[in-house]
């Protein structure tokens, strides 16, 4: 086989030209039953993606399509501990590689699978991209719809639901909907959702685009959720039922639409180490929180790649892809749909694009007097510039604070007095850094506080 910097062309997943040219992405990867399992997706479910389905790769890098494979838009994967089955798409795969399929849900676009809250040994939940949440018996494969999340979370009628990640922990179900288009950017609509089901009812945590929700089953069962709004990327953290909010830079505008964010993940790719793909940038961080604080988040590299999933397999890091996607000939310069895999080492990611980005806590935002902003990531970037604009009609003073320990020990860095309509910028000295930076305005008003990292 050929290997071009980690890409093996013979292992590309190529879709048929007919019945229609569609999307061809690899939605999920998982090592299981002595093979690497993967499932590919078209854009619009059954009947739209000839050549997609359930595949596996053996230790000799031979790939084959499983006879039980069905065509569908699938990006879910989970191990069910009690019965030792891999769940991928609508398929349940035993340790021997035997495959069973849940026919009742195979026609849905499946985006996440999670453990059941009250009967985890016998049941699992499935979330669809359209917002239906099912429970499925892992033995009988009987499926029952529990909720329509669009109704439970009051999505606007003119918004297309586009649910992505979901997770159960700390006695709650957490789901993410990443609907985000120009009405969200302009502040005319808020159709994205991060929401949780706890104590018998659904509660909206935040109404903006969220893509991923995940966590381990130890170390206090911390839940992590990633998303974005107009100003920055967002990382939410739940510990003991309490949610914290952190802000990250955006590495590219090419992810600022809900169709452009195809399942950016937070995965454990080395033992007990997280790799996060968030808005065009890879990060490393630990699943452990000390004193309830998230710190040590470090950018690795920027990229333009659509990476719907990734995992470790036989000492390699494997990145799924979505490389060539006509989607009903909406792009007449793209031909046959196809997706590839990238094989390498985790440390190879540092050779991708240098960490750069922009973002901040305030984008023409209404701010309250004396209320500190959410922490914005500062570490891991060479050059750092802060831009401030007072859009209000009275003078204000902005305080810049840094947390260089990462434990919430905020230290004042500087203060700036801004007249109405005044713009000011500050270039941080070369080599200066901290884990987090935040801003506080002395009076209520409309402010922009934005960082550019290069």
C-alpha cells in the first residue's frame, strides 16, 4: 500500500455517483474485535449514499464492508459496558465481530448514543440529528421514542435542528444542538442549544451552537461541552451539577455555520489524555479538575480539516475525514464523493498549522457594571493583541486581569479609560502569557473586547 504523509489512498471510502452525488464522510471510528471499525455517512439518510456503510480494517490494513451494513447518516459510537457491545450507527457489534441492526431507527440520522440513566445494564439512548431521543433495549433491540427535543427545548419554527453530541453523567442527560446561521450571528434568533434533563425535566443551559458533549465515568464524572457564538469558541464544564464557562479563540471563520461543524470531538486518544477539536484548532487537556477549576488547556495546531471522529488504534492516531462532498451537485467543481483516513502519531499534530486565532468575551455586547467576563484562553500563542471599543454614550474604565496559575487567582494587569466611541488596543509584550485573561467594565454599556493571537 502507498502512504503519503499518513494518508493511504487504498483505504479511501468512495461513494457511488448514483442515485445521487451526496456527502461522503466518516462519522465514527472505534477499535473493536481486533479491527478498526468505521461508518460512513451521506447527507440525507437512506437512499442518498450508495457506497457508504459499515466497514472494518484488519491489522494488515485490509478493508472490507460488512454484509450487515446499511446506508444512513450515522456518527454515533459507544461501548456498552454491561454487554461488551460496540454501538456504531444502528449496529450492535459483539466482541466476536457479529453485527445486529436496530431496524426501527436505521432510517434516522443518528448522531449520539449514551448510557441510560435508570437502567444502564439493559438500555441505551440514541439521539437523532432531527432531535428525536429514543431508548433501545440492548438485547431485544426494541426502540421507543421518549422525546422530541425541538418541542422540549422550544426551538424556533424557522430553524433547522442539527443535533450533535450527547452524554449522560451526574444523573443527567446532556444534549447539544448546533443550529447557527446568519440570524444567530446577527442576534435575531437563538436556535442552538446546550440542555440537560435532570430531576424529571429539561432545562436549557445556553442558547447558542454546541457540537460536542462527553466525559469519563471517574474523576467526579466531569462533563465537557464545546460550541461557539459570534464572539468566540466556548468550553462548558459541569462538575457536581454546576456548570462553568470558558472561552477559546476561533482558528477560522470556516467553522461559523452549523453545516461547517461536522462533529468536532473531544476524545481520549492517549490513556487519560483528552484531544479536543474545536473550531479549527486541536487542544490537549486533562479530564481531571482540581479545586473545581479547568486549567492546562493548551492549543496544539490549527487546521481546515473536517474531522468527524478520531481514535487510537495499534499505536497510531487515526483521523476520520470528509474530503470531497458535492451534496446534490451544489458544488459543480467537486466530483465523486469520498473520504479518507489519516494515520500518524498524536505528537504529529504539532506539525500542523501554528496555533493562531481570534475571539473574546465581548462583541458589541451589553455588559454589566463590575461583572467580570468569562475567562478567555491566553496560553500557547506567540503574539497577543487586545482590542477595546466603547460603543456606549459615557466613559468607562476597563480592567484587564490574568490568571497565570489557572486556579482562579486573578491578578490585575492594567486599566484603560475609554471615552464614548473610543477605540484602544494593547500589544502584550513578547513572551508574556497566562492561562486565562478576563475583562471587567466599570459601568454598564455596550462594549467590544476582542483578542487577536498570531
